[in-house]
């Protein structure tokens, strides 16, 4: 059957089972939008800014494991999408982003709304394509979905010239993909796995450190079995939260710059560290020369370029987390090596002493709302069963510290890039994917204004998100650093002209609530949660002086935390 490029585009999305296409129209993609208008299988979600489209697709992808799909126009449409593409790239989230492009005959001529989308996005995508011939379109789309979702996932950009979407070709969608230069390894090396298991079983002060790779490979259940079989302590990175049940005794909390005292101390003093689907980023390691000074390190990761990139490891294993852990569990069951129970008991006794520090304790107040109180109340009222998105800053860290995630894919946040403005559009993608579930966006007065226009999208598609705005009148994390490291010189961190968020929410057709008293926090959250069909914007006036602790200063080791 001969179809236009635009019709081929739609057919390919159907073949891939795409439910939602997040986008914004423009001249270069009008053929494609016309084809979308004439079908019912793929629902288009009209955002109010292209950055919102990429974040919404990202939230959809993180919460489902399926690739998020985006369509934007050329020029500023493509450049507006770059922040969301880079956000997904840093956190290994599968996206397929289609950018409109000018006619192929005009490329390179500085035509109206022309940018080099391939060149601009090359540093922050897993791969990108410029389609020069309509006959290549279907195969290119097939390759893009395969690359985005296999191995270490990531965003793929397809640049679509307008004349390619108008031209016709015979339609045939490939059933399989074979790329000579791309063959991700899933199964780990048997010899390396055997060496790793022998080392792990001989440990006296073991530690399991896990990251977002556990969630991405749907390996949470396998990790839980692995950790509980061994009886070892475990910690998650920011991206790994939910990969192991946070309420389980063996979980020590998040590690890193704002991690718990017990997690960071156990990392620092362990003799064998098992790193699973984590990349040893700077917010986790602290000063590299001080990182885990007495540990032998096993590192499991599907991306060979992540192994030994930041930290030298003793036993590298390239492979999928699920596959490698399954192999390890079998070897552990068959092994004649018995772990030193006495040594492990002493190690847990030491960890219990570190736990007595109660590093997340905060002083509650009857006069002012503490931000930690709001997150704790949200956790209790939702029973830990909500999908939680965040923006970036102090509120993000408090959410990570005080909301206990027992399941994967419930915690949706921008980790690697740290993108303010992520929370609300990401919550849209999550709510569309899970219409019957509670979705809460924890944000701050600075972050929420980055993509605030998406409140209009929420109204159009009736998305009953609960926005939890921890409003302290500052760019909170910037203010905290200025207080601690810049002698209290609060250069441009005070938000001197904040809007009335309640009226703003109401102006968009939603429910707005202002909460100023500590005693009203729980009641307001319960009232908001009872409004199942409405978006509720809860503006909590919180203590502007509150800081996130523990905190590891730049250049310090994991054992050099500031606790107050």
C-alpha cells in the first residue's frame, strides 16, 4: 500500500503500540498533524510548551517502562525540546522524539524555522536520524524504538523534513531490527559472576549499592530476593528509590550528598561493595579519593562505558541487572562457601548504632509549617501508594528522604540533569498512564513557575494531579548553599514577586488552597485527596530557614557529613 510519509508515521506508531503522543504543532509538521487528525488509535496530548511535551513523555516512560513519544515542529519547537531530551538522556529514559524540519532542498540555507536538530541533540541522545527519503522512514522508526528501549535506554531523535512527510512510498514495517554496530550485552560473563559471588560470600562488612538500572530493567523483585537471601544491608541512589522496599529493615535509606548517616557510613566502612545498575556519580561518591577506602568493588551494569568511568572497580560485570542477579542467586544457592554470620552480626550491630543518630529528625513547630512535615503527612495519607513526581531543589531531597517507596516506578524525578520545571508535566504523563491512581507533584515556588503553563493542559485532559507546593519564598537549595558556603549572601535567591498561587490555579480552572498553619496540613491534604476528579494546587507556606540535612560538602567524603 502506498502512503504518504505522514501516514507512514501514524502507521508505525500504531505498530509500536503507542498510546499517547505528546506534542505541539507547527508549519513543518502540519502534514503529520493532518494524518493524526484522521485516525483514532494514537491520542495526541497538546501541551503548552515543547519542554512540557518531553517531560510528560518522560514521566509516562518512567512510570510504565514503555517509551515516551514526542512530536514537535522545526526550529524553536526542536530547541525547546532539548532540555527534556537531555533530562531523559542523563537518567537513561526511553524516548522517541520526532522533530519537524524544513524541506530537504532548504536544509543548510538558513530557511525560516530551520535549526540543525541532529547537530544540536547529538551530545544528549543515544542516537539520532535525519530522514532524507520517505522510503527509509518506516525502517528508521523501527530502529529508533529498538535503540531507545534496548540495552541502556535513552532518547532517540528523528528529524523529519516536511517534504518527506508529503512524499509517498510503499508501506512495510520491519518485524525485526539488526544493527551491525549495536548489540547490547544482556548476559553477564560467567567467570566474572563466579568471582563476584565468591568475593561477596567472603565479606565481613558487605554493602549493596543500587541505582536506577534496577528500576529500568524491572529487576526490583530479583534485587529484593538477592538482598534478603544474603542478609546484607542495601542502599538506593536517588534514581534507584523503590528498587528495594524502603520499609524493609535491611534498607538503610538513600545514600550520597543528602543521604542518611547510616547509609553513608556503611558505604565508607564496607569491605565489599556490590554496585548494581548505578554509575558512581559525584553526588553519590563525594570526594573520589575518599570513596570506600577499604572496599573491594563489584560493579554490574549493562553499559560498559559506565564501568570504571569514575571509580576503579575490582570485578566488572557487563550485563542486564535481572540476568546477572538471577545467575548470582543460583550460584549462591549452590555454593559451599558459608558467610561469616558472627562478622555479619557485628556489622549489623554497628549499623544499628549509626541508625541511633536519627539523622532525619527535625524540630516540628506549632507556629510554622516544616516542609518535612508536609511530605510525611502526604506519605501517611496516601499509604505510600501514590506516584510522586518532583521538581529539583530542597523539596526534591525532602521527598526522597521522607516518602518511603516500596515499589518501583512510583518515584519520578530528574536526577542527572536536575531539571527545574520537570515535576508538573512529568505528572501529566504519569496520570495519563495511570488514570485511577493518585499522582502528587511535590514542587517549590521557583520550580513550579518553569512549566506552570501546563496547568492548562491538565484542565483540557482533566488530569486530577495534586500539586504540593512547598513555598518558602526562595530558591531553597541555592539559599541553603549561600547560607553555608557564602556567609549568608543571598544573591538573587529570594523570590521577591511571587504570584498568588491560589488565584493562579483558579484562573486555570483548578482548585487552589493556601495552607499557612502547621495544624492544617493533614486536613488540607485529606480534603485535596478526596477531590478525585480535580487538580488541586496546595500552596504550603513553609519555614524559609529550613535546610536539608544530612549534607556532604563538596570535597568531603561520605563519612564527613554535616548533620545540622
